[in-house]
C-alpha cells in the first residue's frame, strides 16, 4: 500500500498525465500536417517538364531517364526513381525532383566538367616517372566518359578510355580502351609491361538487366627486376569478355536497397606459344536499410566467387590473393605478411563473402558542384581458396573483421580506408576506391 501511494505521489509531482497530453497534441499536429502535405502533393497534376541547372548537359540526356508519365498526377515513388536514375549518371552533385505549378520540375547542380589527375611512379631500378591525366564523365554534355593521361620517364606510360553508355536504342553503348602500362608484382621478382586495345558494347533490358561484351588484343612482356641477365618472356593473347548483370540498386555510388548480381566470362586465347586460360566470376550484393532515412545505417551482404581454367598453365600474374581490400580485409595480399596463414593466401580459385553495415558520420553536402560526405563501416569477411588441381577445403578458410571510413565525392565515387583484424590478433590497413 505504501508503494502504491508513493507511486501516485511521484506521478502527481511530475504531472505525467499532463505532459503526455501535451505530447499527444503536438504529435497529432505534426502527423496531420505531414498527411495533408502528402495528400496535396500526391493529388497534384503535372502537365509539363522543366529542367533547371543543366548549363552544360544536354536536356535529352536527362529527359531519357524520366519514366514519370506527363501529363499525369504527381507520383512520389516514380519521381524518386527518376531522381535516382539521373543522379546515377554521375555528372550531378545534387538532383531534386518536385511538382511546381503543375510542372514536373527537375533541379540539377552539375559537377565539374573535367578533373585533373596527377600521376607519378617510382621504380627502384629506373627512378621516377611523372605525368598528368584528365577525366570527364560529361564530355560535350552527353554523359560520355573520357579518361586519358601519360607519364614520361624511363618507362613511358599512356592510357585512354572512352565510354558512351547510350548511343542508340535502349542503352546500347560503346567503350574503347587503349593502354601502355607497367607494374611491379607485389610477390614475384618481376616487372610486367602491358600493351592492350579493347573495343566493347552493351545494352540494357527492362531497366535492370545489362549485357555487355568486348574483344581486344593484349601483349604482356615480363622481366626480372633484380636480375638483368634473365631473359624476358612475352605473352600475346586475343582477349574476349562477356558479362550479364542484374542491377536494382537505388543509388549506385552508395546504395541503401536493391541487388547487384552478375556473371562474367573472360578468355585469353593464346597466340604462338602463349597459354589459353579462362575465368568465370560470379558475384551478388544485397543492400537493405531497416529505416527509410538518409542517416539510417545500411546493411549489405556480398558473395564473390572466381574460377579459372587452362589447357596448359596459368601465368603468375593471374594469381589471386585472398588478403587485401578486395576479399578478406584482416590479411595482407602479400603471403609472407600473414604468419601461419601464409599458405592460404595465394590461390587460383576462391569463394568469398562479407557482411557490412554502413552509417553516416558527416552527411553529404554539395560544395560547389562536388557532393562530399563521410561514412563509417563495420565488416566481417570470410574467404576460402584453392589451386587449380585441388578441391576447396573448409579447414583452409580465413576470417577477418574490422572497421573503416568512406569518403564520398560525386564524380569520383568513394575512397575507403579499412582496418582489418584476424583471429591471430594481427591487423592490416587497406586503401580502396569505388572505381
């Protein structure tokens, strides 16, 4: 009885019932206002389209992404889907779609037309090379992408890539790649010079299905870094590639819902004495957010697998490494840096999966045509690999977990920094990007 009286006294002291009534009245007001605005917006008709802010971009590039029927009653869901498709062009830092005076209004803020890319490389035997590259994703205002550059020094490097995602029909596109690059292998005593030319095309079906292919010629020359008396080896291949992807992600640079799945077949057909080898990659990524809010955390599950085949032998540069930013982040891609797990890192075939949650640290803000923001991530990775002649063995699995940061910049994608740990207590840091 004493406890009951004490409880009633506390209620009266803090006037809980009065406070609750006040909260209910305030909540009812805000809910009613929100519902009224939603109903008014939903019943408003739009009879024409207006685009604001496309000073450089052709209006046709934006209009072809619009699926909302005109004239028709304004549909919030369709307008959001239109907004996402326009944003996914990767040429605008801000996209807003809304009805205004019966007009379907699209406001965009264009990203810079061109980005300079400083280039430099250091080779212990040959010294420094310097150069400059340039990138645009909106050449001539038509969403055409051009990336090109060159480095000058002991080993000249140049590259050029052109991509037009929609030349005619339903997203029928064209890609051209020309490159002359060199790279040191992080495990083997070798320097690889690669010259290649590719031409490709693709198309889209029913908004979500994408099919593409390419054909080209690749010449790779391999030489020792430390032993100049060792002869060099040359590999010449006709390279072909075919891929299918299903993409229902809402926003490609930072999805909160949807699925990206696909399969990729690539073949290198050897010329003269070069070996034939083929690769099949399967991947699937699922994204979801339990709360529909810009600041709500998003969760993802990723499954990757890679299988290689050859009728002769597999060149060393086709080796895969389970450690690193692409697979299990608690390990290094250099086998010797992984202690007792060293023998599990270098593989020919692999299966890898990851669970990740991503949350906002600094919301994205449009800063003069470049939208920038910072997110954090937590992740758990698992991977298993094997060589060509051996089956997969679950006992050779490796696990990793950790956290990281994602710096987003419209036009660039994101730059990532991950800190991964493994069960032995060791950790490794990894840099990554979305390109």
